[in-house]
C-alpha cells in the first residue's frame, strides 16, 4: 500500500490537501504553489480546493481517470484564467499537482513549477517534467494553470510506485537546489526536512509498502448457482425466440384457439361439443408445420422520383441499379442511390442483361451492345439475338436456393396495382402490397439485398421481402 511519509507547506503561498481510503488503495493528492503572497492568492487557492472537493473525484474509476483529468482541467483552466485576470497577482497562473491513486498506480497532472521524481533504492528518476535545466523557462513554457489565454495541453501521466520506492513532489525552487546537491535517494530522504526554513518550501513524500494481499476467493454460493441457471435459461429463451421459433409458438396458439370455447355450455350440449373434428386439426397442424416461413411481409424500403419515363424493367448487379429511358442507360449505386454514369446508345433499348464481366443491352433493332464499367461501349453485334424479356406478369418462384430464410417455395406475382406472395404448394395468399398507381415494371429478385425494384407511375420503389423464420 501507499503511505504519506512526509509533507510540508508554507501556507498561504502554497497548499497541500489529500484524501485517502482506510485501506490505502485509493486516494488523491493536491499541491498548489505560488511565488508571491496575496489575499487574492488565498482566495484562489481556497476556490481550487473547493472545486476539487465538489467534483466527482471520489467516483472516478481507473478506466476513465485519464479522460476525467483531461476534461476537468481543460474546462477549469478557462474559469481560473478569468478569475486570475481580475486579481492583482504579478504571475497570472498557478503551479499545481493533482494525483489520483489506485493501489500502487498513480495518475497525475502537473502544471507550472511542480516537479516529481521517483526514488528507488539507488537512483533518482524524474517523472513527467524534468527538473534539470528548469531555471530558464518562458511564461508559455511554464504551462501555468489559468495562465495562458488559450487551451491548455493536459497530459495525464501514469506511474507505478513499486514496493519500497518513494515518490517525491515539490516545486522547482526546492527541487533544483536539493537534487543538485544530493544524488543518493537515502540522503535526499534524510536531509529534506532541513529545507523547512527555505523560502516558500514545499514537498510531499509518498512511500510504497508491501502490497496488500488479496482476499481468498470464496466458494460458489447457492445464489451464484441460481443466478447462473436463470441467465442460461434466459439466454436459451432469447436464442429460441430469435432463431428457433418456427412452429411451436404458432402451433400452441392455434391449438388453444381450436380447443377453447368462450361460450358457456349447457349440460345437454356437452356430448356434442366433445366430438372434435380431428381431420381439421391435423390439416391445421400440417399447414403450420409446412409453411414456407413463419411470417412474410412486403415493406417499401425507399422511393425515388424519376425525372424521365422508364421504358424497360430495372436491372441490377452486385453494386449497381440500371435504369432505361428510351435510348439512355443510367447506372445508380444501389446503396447511396447516387448516379455513377450514364450513356446514350444509337437505338432505343429494349432490355438490359447484366453478366459477370460486362453489361449487355438489347436494342430495338435487335442489335446487341456490350458496355464496360463506366458506360463505355465495348463492342456491338448486329446479329439478331433475343435476350429474355422481363415480363412483369410472369410469376417469380423463390426457394431456399434464392433465399435461405425460406423452408419451402413461394410465388411472387405482379398484379395491376400491387404484388402478392402465394404459397406454391397450397396457393394460399401469404402477403400483398398495393400501390395507388399502376405497376409498370418489376425487376428480378435481388438476392443480395432481399428486395424487388418496382416502377410505379414516375417513381421507382425498393420493396423489401421481410421473412421471419
């Protein structure tokens, strides 16, 4: 543990204040020093002390202590600067040290003439600001708290005080003559008390004793076992609801609705009520078990107005969405919807067919054009090649191969003013979305983004296929 071995202050020109826990594992130490004596100085030092005491320094944790020191002093520097400017002090700033101790780890900041050294068994090492060649310093280099009319650079320092080591804090007026005359840690510790009579003397000496042994860990209690079991059960329930609740919950709810009768029965009605239609029950159970998904729903993800008339169904690849307007081809980023490039072809475009390497465009005169990334035409063929048209009336079948969230297959059917999803096996309507205007074009299924691109009036819609299973 760390103990306060010796300290001295020449009140009121300097001040030392500290608080520590009984076990010595936590504490904080505050030192201020000023070269002159003044009533304003006494008030300023009292304000500094109150500022520290009223802060949440007692609640600072080891994880955020450095951030707390930076934030606190970056803010307090300007308030202290405004206070000092109103005073009659010649030196417009305060030398200050504040250290926060966690067991053997000391986190501290130092401003102005406050210096620190670590004393081991046979050497003295400066920590933070070096005391050597410290006699000549400009006012800006001193970095006095509340001195400069600009943001102060607050650099917290972490130092580990090992067992049997000493940590010495003192102003430069005391440190320079003492450490220049004596280089042995033992001698410094013995003669430091003789500097009480020097002008404006101050020091704080911390010593590290043998570290406190940690208490032995107790065995696992019943409360810990019960808490662990409850947490595991809760975690299992959460995982089950997120990934495994495909039919049990629905089946349980459906069975309750089948067997529960909210109407009260008379005695003579009981025999007839006991005649359950097991065929309907098994059909319902079969339907629940064999549904392609627990829930399927269309949802509009985004909508964009088009300043031109679309003349073909939207096409896409991994990154781009392709829009056709007569003989103009435009490529948009699927995520940001920003225009990436556009190109004008010699004839009206009938269809666009993205491949792994190039983009193929089928023209109205049956010509085929290959377009490279960026919209540049790579080659043209006049062979009358027929690429498959995207007929919006043609149903699209989606299975587990297109969407792993599905257990079976579904049919996506384009209507005059909407899109519907049917169960392929039973023909049951699973979901439907309706538009205000007529549906003009519908793209293929985008397996990467789980959506369709629909053209309705003068808008293009991205329609997500939400599947819960």
